[in-house]
């Protein structure tokens, strides 16, 4: 007998959608398809719902341990599972201390045990003085290593291309993934200095957008790819904001360079006009681009160039977002979006642009593969973790502050409306969220192990 039988589901794979059943035993998917004769301890009728593999958020900053007044794992993971995210790949910065060696990895793993509804994996840090620590973090279980080419918050450090080249040699040897925030430091800092010379402390949001041009993202991305080509290392370009950057990635992939790409729901939904109109709530880096760029970016999601979707969930307190106090350059940059990632991607991609729901399943499978979780996560297939999301395609929604599970319910997505909402989320066969409410099983989430 099975533990659970999900019946009447519209099962979504990367290639097709079909009606069938899902059988779960010991936290794993045991069978998928026509299982009418099978019996289980519990039966769940999914009539009218899509069954998706749980989404893997490739890029989240949950600030735990260290800055839990911005976000913590109990709140962030509750928001994630309510929104259909079953695995969180957490960033090494906005932690205290930043995750830059194996001891800190172990300490963070111990600190988060029993405090998450979702499963989670860790990015390791790649900073200006820790090349000797990369192999130790990899052995501890880090699924990737994050470096900043552009400016970063004071708790972390940017690195130059010489250090990138050295690190990629190490990552190639241990078959590890390097991930990069690609914006050229010197272009941004020179532009900020010029704005301050011209207008002093009165910089506008138009000035902010101009200070982070697409050229800064293009130059940095090309440099990383050139070094990947030289070293043979695997690299990942984080939060791509513009189709010209995506095209560089596409061409490199065609040439055989091992490069993957990621974008975020806010780049696929909003534009720079939202920043000018609404201010710091829409501030992120790289910044939002124009409407034409947004639409073209979808094409690179469709063709698999940008195969990963990450929320870049980057929460803060309201006072940190106050540009009247901090100015447009000093106010906190980041958009909180882990809870709304799946519903926004579904509504924007499937309802508004007419793409197939299989696109979401493709993203889950590709993200699992890129982050070395592809042997047990990202697919609704026998032997995989029973990370399953039931989405009601007819359910209308509006993002409100009251609906958000964050420590600080601040988000650019507030006020957005759409259709198609996750109504049940399970992690390894256990229901952790239902109808917008977490199930309070915080001891269930665990550190995901790196596999194939």
C-alpha cells in the first residue's frame, strides 16, 4: 500500500500535460500515470488542478543567521511553500558571518535545522580572500559559489577578473559551479560619481537607472564567459535583466561553453518606468529595463537560454528603503518575491503571453540540473522526491501586504493581480501548505544533498 494517491491531476512535465495519478511512498514518487487500481492510506483528489514539480528558487537571500530582522528561515520558507517553492537555494551574503568556508557552512546548517518548511541548499561565497576554502565548501555540500563583479553590500566583497580566473581553475578541478553578479564595478562607480558631481545629493531614479547601463552587464558577462571558455569551468550568470546579455549566453552555449543563465520574475513583469514612478520598492540590481527588453527576455526563457528562474528575494525593513534618508544610491536595493514567483510566472507566461504550462516544469528540471540536484528534485517521475504543487488555473489572486508571509511584508508585487495560484504544496510527500496557509511543520525541511 502507498502512503498517498493523488488522483485526477493534470500532470505537467517538461514535454507534455496528461491526466493521471501520482503515488507516493516514503517521501518519493513511486508511480505516475494510470494507477486506478492502486490503494493508499490517503487519497487526494486534484480534479481541475495542474500538478507541477515544486519550484526550485535558484537565488534567495533569507538573511538567516545574522540579519533575521530582515528575513528568517521560518518566515521565508513559509512564504516559499505557500507560493509553490519547495527548495530554496540560499545565498551566502546577508548572513552573519557570510558563508565563505566549510566551518561557516556547518554552523549555518546547524542553525537552520528544524526551522524550515522547504528543503534548502546553500551557495558558498567567492570573495577576495577565500580561494583556498572553495574545495572545503564544495565537500561540505555547497551547490554553487557566488561572486560579485559589481558593487555589493558591506558584509561581502567584490572580486576582480584575476581572482575570477584563479577561482575558475579551482572550480573546474572539483567540478563546481561559479555564479556571478555581472555588472562592471568601474562603470557603475564612475557613473555614480558623475551624478553626484552634477546634482549632489539630489539624484533621481532616472539617474539611478542611467548609472547601471546595460553595457556594464554586457562587459562583465562577456569577461566571465571568456574565462569560462579558457578554463573549461561551469559558470552561471545570475539575474539576467536584458536580452542582449541573454544573447551572449546563447551564443556561448552554442560554442560549447558551459554557461547557464537565470532571470527573475520582476524582469519578466516590470520595467524601468515602474522604478521612476514608484521609487525604491522597485530598486534592484541589475535594474529593471524597458518594455521592449522585457518582452524579448521571454524569448530566451522559452528557448532555454535562461533556464533557471530565481526570485532574488532580497528583503529589508521599510526604513532601509527610505530614499529620502539614504538617497537613491544608498537606499536598499532588492525585491522580495519568493512567495509570488510561481503565480506571477504562471500568469505572465501562460495567461498573458500564451505559453504552455510545461514551461514551468522545464524550469524546475533545468534548475535542479544546474544546481546538481537533478537526481532527486525537479521532476514528477518515479524515484524523485515527492515535491508536488497543485495549482488551480482558475483561481484569481491579488498580492496584498496581508497575504505575504515575510518578516517585512514589502514587495514590488503588491497590487499585482492575476489568475492561477498554488493551492497545495508538499515537500517529500508531506503537505506543508494548503490554500495559502503553511502547515507549521518547520522541522520537515532539510538540507538538500548535491547529486547528479
